[in-house]
């Protein structure tokens, strides 16, 4: 075993802190279980956001070693990369909570069916994968702005609702309390589309990709991944209450063939 410490540059911008914490812990666990074969490491994390299509330059321009994004991310379709085709989050991100103006609670309470929901405009920040998926499934999408101004644009009636992953919603509302005073979540309805998260690795680092793949396989087999998933999402899983919600199930046309007909194990 080489005594040299490997520096690993993780990019974790363009995401909520909840996602960032979980993805880091998965990576660290994968590195620990492969230490004997691959050696020690030093993790360097960069959290700067890359708006719009700049995410596509994560490897080519910014030189990071790896990051996590959705399977089939179209922004990276023409980029060189190594993808580790092992989903890391049981697709919690695919369960999307609707966020609306407080004044519209009664109106949305009457919406039970997909075809009615599609008459409403959904706001999605520029370049988020959700925009293309929702358009493909027939929704009226307003794609502009950023995550930072999303609630302000909702309150200003630029669209009727927006969505966040069910694993993100509580943290976002806590961190942005002043911005969400006049918005609420819809509790009887969820949108679901397959949105597995994968590690993407710099194409010049095949050994790192091999290590991550082996590590994730090991922590999946020894239940470390399951424990991490539960520990990070205990309250979310307790409150999902899928059996009491109407779930609008949509298709994701961008899933790579390596994933196949992927769907979350959590069903109502």
C-alpha cells in the first residue's frame, strides 16, 4: 500500500445543506472501507455554486475530482466523465413536495388529479433537471432565476407552485424562514419521478472511480448505506405518510440504460 495521502477534491455546490451532508457521509464511508486496498486520503470540499450550464464544466474547467448529480443529467451529456451507476439515496429526491402561496391553500386542496395539476404553472430554477422532466410529462414550466430567488418569484405570482425534494423541505424552510412566511407546503399531494443520485468522477481519475464503486458496493452490502440513509432522514421517513397522499407518478426519459427501469423502493 502506498503511504502517500490522496487528496480528493469534492464539489458540492448547487444543492441544499441536507443533501451536501448526506453525500459527504456516503463518500467518507466508501473511502473508509477501501482504505486497506487504496490507502489514506484527504478530502477537500468546495461548495461554490455553478449557476446555469457552468455545472457541465465541473471537471473540464474547474478541475474537481468528483461530485454527485442525477442520473442522466443532460448538462453533462457531451462531457467526458466516469459515472458510478450505484444510486446512493433510495430516490428520496424524486418525491417532490409542492410549495404554494398561503393564499392558494383552498384552491390547491381541491386538486387531486394529475390533469388538473397540469393546468397550473410550475416554477423551476434555471438549468435544474426538473424543468425538462416536467415539460416531458406535460406540465407548464416557468424556468428562470435561481434557487435563491425561487420563493420571491412564487410570491410575486410568476408561477403557481414550485417543488423541492421531500428530503430537502424541512431544512430549506428552517434556513430561509424569513423568505417562506407566506408560502406553505401541500400535504395531500406529491409528485414522484425517478431521480436517482450518482457519483460522477473526473475522467482522468479511473482509479478513484474504481475505489468509489467498490466502496459503495461494500457499504450497500454491509448495511452502512442503509444506516446512513435512515440517520440522515429519520424524521422525513417518519412523516412521509405515503399512504395518505395522492402521488402523481411521472416518467423520467433521461434515465441511462445502466440504471434500467429504476424506481424507488418506497411506494404507497
